[in-house]
């Protein structure tokens, strides 16, 4: 009941923030402004839920609360893909100006990479999860290096287009993409929600989970692919937000102090909605678009990441 009360409070706060964002200072322009704001709020909700779910599940699998799915190099792959498309095809090519085409290409590239990555690593038997993370870091660093090299050579005018893709933005989200993302994310979460009880057992460790009847290896592979697909959709929809999952997942752990993933995931998702909608309102109304929400999140997330590292080192 205690966790339920906390969830209801957070849900009420999220609803309040959404209401303020939707209706504040409309000045009678309901027909024009309200649908546009509604799509942006919808995009923020979908992004927050996808990142929260993927991060909590990923941290359960790795038994580490300072890691996020971004460590697998998906954010870096997204930026490499955008840079390569603009570098070789130009910013006026259909793969750049058509958001639907770009969305499909981005998701396909990230999901195929994740599937090949996991298949290669798990092909020769059970690889330690930290070996997988190490390879992911290497790939991420490689993608970033290639992206930086191409960005140095690219035409300055084209680089401005690349630069826009470096930071998450909710201002130009296509309504068609939002509905597509809703369908895919809804199906994935509906499928994965049945595994919450198994994820609860997974927190006890591999040996205990196996003794309690959990198919550990199959579950880990399924959840890794699920996390990769959710992060791919969120990144392709609005752009990379590196530290966001780290923040909301750890805030959920601290706020609820529960082992149940149904509570932790729901809590992280609602916290995500509060942070994104409230943060976007501050960016638009206080900073008057002089900065982007992803810059603020990455700044706060970087500090929070350092705090978690120091906290964990002191606890040992």
C-alpha cells in the first residue's frame, strides 16, 4: 500500500505537469497549439516509458545500477548512422528530410546491430555479461571516433544538420512516428510485463534464479534484445539522451526501495514523465529555447553518475 500511495502521488504530479504544459498560456489558440503540444507530450511519455523500462531491466540483468543500455553503443551507432547519411548523401536526401524513412532506417540499423552483437557473443556458449559490456564499450568508442572523423571533414553547412541530431528534441516530432512508436512499445511492454516475477528472482543471482526454476540464459537474451529495441525506438524518435535512464532508474530505487519490478519500472516511468514534461516546460518558458532539455539532463546526469560512483566506492 505504501508503494501504491507513492505511485499515486507521482502519477498525480505527472498529470499536473502534463496539464500545465498543455494548457498554460494557450491564449485561445486551441486548434493550432493544443494538438502540437499534445503530440510533444505523447512523445515525451513514450520516450520516458521506453528508456525507464529498458534501463531497469538492463540493470537487473547486469546486477549493476550505474550501467545503462547506452553503454552497448546504440547512441553512438545512431550518431554514426546520421553522420554517414549526411556525409555521403547530403542533408537534402530523402533519408534525412523524410522523418519516417529516417526513423525506420535508424531502428533497423540499431536492432540489427544488437541482434548480431548478441548472436556473435552467445554463439560460443555462455559469455560473462561483463565481457558483453566490455565489447559494447569498445564498439561505442569506435562509432564515436568514426563519427568525429567524418564530422571534421564534412561541409560546415551540413555539419549544422548533424549537430541538430546530437541532442534529443521534442519540438519537431512527427505524429506518424509517435503512433508507430506507441504500437511497437505497447506490444513489447505487454509481452515483457509477464516476466516481471522472473526478473524479481533474477536479482537474487544466477545460481539462485536457476535453482528456483528460471531459465536464466534465455531470459537474459530476451531482455537484452528488448532493452536494445526500446532504446533504439526512443533514440530514433527524439535523439540520444545518454544519462536519462541512469537518473530515473536510480531515483526509483531510492524512492520505492522495493524489489518488485512492477513497482520499480512503473515508478521509473512516471518519474521519467515528470522529468521530461516538467523539464521541457522549463526549457521553453524559463530558458526560452536557449538550451535543450538533453543538455540539462546530460549535465545533471553526469554529476549524478559521479555521485553514484563515489557512493559505491565508499560502500566497499
